[in-house]
C-alpha cells in the first residue's frame, strides 16, 4: 500500500535544525503559545454532559494530578505534553487556556489554544482547526491582549497528532490517501510559516507517533501487536512534513520537528525486544491502556444509565504507558519528554 514511500525519516534526521550552544548559557523565553489537539489541550473544550468528547472533564481523568486528583480537561490521568514543554522553559505548567482568557486578559507566560479533536481540517468533533487557532492568536495580538514583547523571545508548540486521518478509511485508493496526507502536511507547514510571520521566534512541531501502536489499534490483538501498515502512514506523514518545514522556514534555526515517533517506539516497540531501553523498563503494560472500556466502541469514563462504570482502571498508572485508547499517561508523557528534553534545550539555547 505504501511501497512508494521514501523512508528518509529517522530519529537522527527528524528535526529541521539542531542548534547547539555553549555550556552555561541560559535563554529566557517570554511566552509559550500552544496549538493543536488533545496531546496539548489543558481544558479548552467546554465541560458539558459526559460523552466521548467531554470525558476529559470527568473521572477517572486527572486521578494522578496534584493533591485534588480532579479532572482538569486534560486527556490523561495527569499532565500532558504542553505541561512538560512549559517545565523545560522553567515554568510549573502550561499557560492558561484560550477559553479562560476573559475580559481581554492573558497570562503573562502565554496562551494555550489547543483543543482535543483538532486537526488541520475540520473533524467530526467540530474543534477549531489549526488555522482557526492561529486566527485566535492573531486576534489577541491585534487587540494587544498578547503583547508584542512576549513574541520577542517566544516558543510555539504545534501538536497535530492524527485526528485528520480518521477519514482515511473512507478513501478509495492509495493515491487518494497519499494526496490527503500531503494536504495535511501542507496545512501544518503553512501554519508554522504563519506563526513565524506573526513574530514567534521558535516553533516546536510534533511528528506523528506510531499510530498503529495505540491501544485503539492494538486491541484486536489483545494489546500484543502494533498495526505496521498504520505506522507506515505515520512515517510517510513525518518524512513529508520534515521536507515541507525546511522549505517553509526563512531561518534554518527557527523550527524543530519533535520526533515523537522515535520517542514512542523506544518504549512501545523497540527495535530489539531483548534489549529494552532503560526509559521503557518502568512500563509493565506498553500497549494495554490503564483505563480500558468494556466495549470496543466505548470510551474511558463511560457510564450506563444507572451511573455504573463501563470501564476498568488499573491500580498503578505509572506502570502503564497509555492512559486510554490513544493518549499516554502522565508517566508516559514524562518518559517521552525525557528522551526529547536535551534536544529541545539545545534548539532553544537553554542550559541548566
């Protein structure tokens, strides 16, 4: 199906640029601006009655985060990727959500525009697209809710993690699928180029993780195998995206492609299953989610008409890499970002 793919994408060539800096340098950033989907959303989708699209506001989501152990609108048992990016920048957590910016006021640290379910194109969840999120960013800039001083030393995270590809199953040919992947990567590259034009100085862009290794895809094998043909599509996306980001950037030190594919695979599908990397050893369950629905078509947090749980929750989320059907646990995100942290610091000229 994907025989035409040129696999130039790898963990050693996954970024657009690898900026290095001398030891002892500290670079302070005025703002973090987050765009994308549920990998980075910290509560932008409004809370309403429990459903698959609002489950992030209901238990068991959030059970591992902080002292309250309450859901915060994050698609995890605790923190998500944007929180760990913020920590690398010296902050305790991701900036406030766009939804919470009231009376034209914004966090001095930045704004999180990411919404679970978002993509380059409109998806069934009706979440704002990447372009629409950037529109909201521009409106806040034009209205001076976000000060231009915050852009002088700023970082953006673009976390588009595969929601667009939900429609691929309805496509009739390989050519149509490959064309659509090209349209998605075009949209991501244009979004990055637009952020740079608006004044953001550094942009981190997520590569797709191995989508075939999510519990959603691994469930038919009782969570023992990844679907390799799905992973091949992710490889093609990443290879194509890397090339387009190079062409879209005016400065070769402004964009870095975060190799989530490599970081995930190191844990869930290492090249040598007999030589498990240290970062993967804490996870006793790598493909089976901590929160597992009884119904293959159900979701974590689902209840019946009497309020009875239609899911099970593991006793120790830290031993599970995945939280639900597609999202890592807080421990999973920590392990992912641990692998990427030094490269991010090098790119951002941070040393501490």
